[in-house]
C-alpha cells in the first residue's frame, strides 16, 4: 500500500494518518453510511495529467451527541482496492462535505451529504491494476493533540474507523484516437488509406501507450451530412496502429471510433476531411 492517509483531519499542521496507527487510541463512534453514489453511477475516466473531480452523494446517520467539525474530526467517503485491513490503493475526500439534516431521533441524526473526490493520476493511480472496479466505503477519523512543549512533552491521540462495501465505482484509463485520410485531394474511384492510432493512459509512465489487438470502427460522414455511417472494422496492431483502405466516392470525413473495454474508456477521432475530385 503506497498511501496510508485516510480521512484528512488537521489540527494546525497535523494530518491524521489513520491506517498508519497500529491501534486506535481514542474511541470512534458508530456511523451508518448508506445510499452512496459515486460520479452519478458513471465510470471515472482518468488520463495522465489533469485531476478528475468526482461528485459523491450519500446518507450519513450519526449519534445525536456527536459533532463533526472537520477540524478535530471528520467523516467522508473513500474508494479502495483490496480489503479495509490491507489496502492495495485508496482515494479519499480531503474536503468538508455539505450535509443537510433529513431526520432525527432521540439518539441519532440523519443527514443527506454531497462531497467531492479529486483523482490525481500522478498521485492516486500507479499501475494497470488501478483500472478496475473499486469498492466504496465510509470513514471517520479524529485526533486530539497537545503541542505545547513547554513541559517538554507533546501528545497525539488518534481514532479511526472505516465501513466497507457501501457500493462500487469503476475507474478507467482515458483513450485517444486519431485518423488521417490520404492522399488528398484524390480522384473518384481511387483508393484512400485511412491511418490512425489508438492509445490509452499509462499511469506507470505518465504517458499514453498503444492499445493493441483492439477493434475500432472506421466511419464516414458525407459533406453536408450530420450522420456518420460505418464503413468497416479494423484491429489495432503494433503501438496501437490502425489502417484501412476504401474507394473514394464523395467528399466527406473519415474517423475511427473505439467502443471501449472494461478498463479503458471509449474514444472517437476527429473526422479528417478528404476532397474527392
């Protein structure tokens, strides 16, 4: 596990590294996380440079005598791979959610909460195994500290709890697709070659690498039309290269379309215009 901080609770410069603590030193309350929805149920598509903002909504039921101030304690949602006791990777919220009380009893308060996870590919994603379906959980963390060392003593007390299997969220690699039709201009009845390349995010290298042995669809849209139609399908070869030949018949645009896989998002190339004379 590369990251140990779950539930960012700060007191001054102190950050709570919950799972780095072998045993909780302070009691943690029982919280109930329910109806968790991550990214509106859609896959989270991540490239190699830009952060991806992921909306999260959930219901939180807490003891009525517990105040969560997001200074000395915090609660939120996390994504994780592996088990709670032995994480392969995790991503958690580092901001305060917006919560509205929806119900109360003598002992509990139920709130409807919205939060945001930020996925930074250079920090949160490390390997091909991260392109998969993650589990969703809830966490609570608290910290108490005495940083006054005038008596030559400082102290920190931590408490942490996590609740797993509250849902799932899929993270996929972003894909890129290109298309180039040539020669241009071309005489009617002659052969057009449409070349392209299918690549996808590689979080280990921080770049895009060819996606081989994948099916892509070559499509054509005639000049003046708004609709693409399928011409043929091809399979990507070395370094994700695509190549197809067609007979020139009319002016228009050629593009490749990739439907995506379980680990890699769909992609469409920008249409390349060809002038048929």
